[in-house]
C-alpha cells in the first residue's frame, strides 16, 4: 500500500496510514486495525491528542474523522459533527481546538462544542484546503489550491449596531423597546 501518513505516539509506537487502512509498529511487530470498517480506507492523517486518543482523517470514508481510545485502542468513535465534509488533514492548535482541512469545503475549527467553517466566501483563496499550520504567534496558515492564506483570530467580537427593529411597527435607532411575546414576526436590522 502507498503510505500517506506516519505518526509516532507518546508511547513510541509508529502509526502508519495507507491507502488501505492503519497499521501500528511496536519496534518488532506490525498490527492492523482492520476490525474497524471505517479504518479500511485511505488514511491521510494521524494525530494523538493529550488524552491519548488516536485521531484519523479518512479520505473517502464515512465518517471522515474517527478516533480510537481505551485499553488497546478497542473503542472507535466517529466525529458526527463533521458529516458531509471531505476532511483529510488534522491540526490540534495551542488552545486545544481541532482544525480540519476539507478538500472542497474550506477549513473547519471544532472547539469541542461548535463547528465553525471558513470558505472562499469568507475570504479564503479557494475551498480546496490542503493543510493548516499554526505559527508561534497564534496565526493560522491555510494552504489551498488557490494559494496561501493567513488567518489571525481575534478575541474581540465584531462591533455591531442595531439600526432598526420591525415588529408591530418600525423602530428606527431603538434604545429600548417592548415587544409582546405573541408577536409573530420580528425583524432586526444591524450594521457592523
């Protein structure tokens, strides 16, 4: 098989991702994980998290992201949040968030609860993402088929200003209003 990913875990074991699945080398013997159908596909990335779980990006798999955990890595879990993606590269950033490169769907960041995506419409040069790298300053370099992108996350939310509210009537530049809970439609216009 062609090898697409290789990773050494904290115990010193070598994990090998191929076009046909995952193998692990302990220095003397190879073992495969073919008892898990999800791992019988094209493994493009292998990463270990601080809890010791082994994460795998699977090209053409369903699901695309899984992790193994437990004694002897006997439990496999699919990351359901990423259904309908083509995630093929993984990055765990300095804050513990996961970044998934999606070939054709942009880049996704998962903080454990919320999945946020960035695509061409958000300013990336292309949606076909090859890889994501975090530099020592906390910037993210996103390699795409259209070139390289730098993303500098901000801790400050964007400033927005409510300019009008339409409900039972139009409230322009409202400071404070009361609207009945029985109101069927409320429209909020904002700038920012």
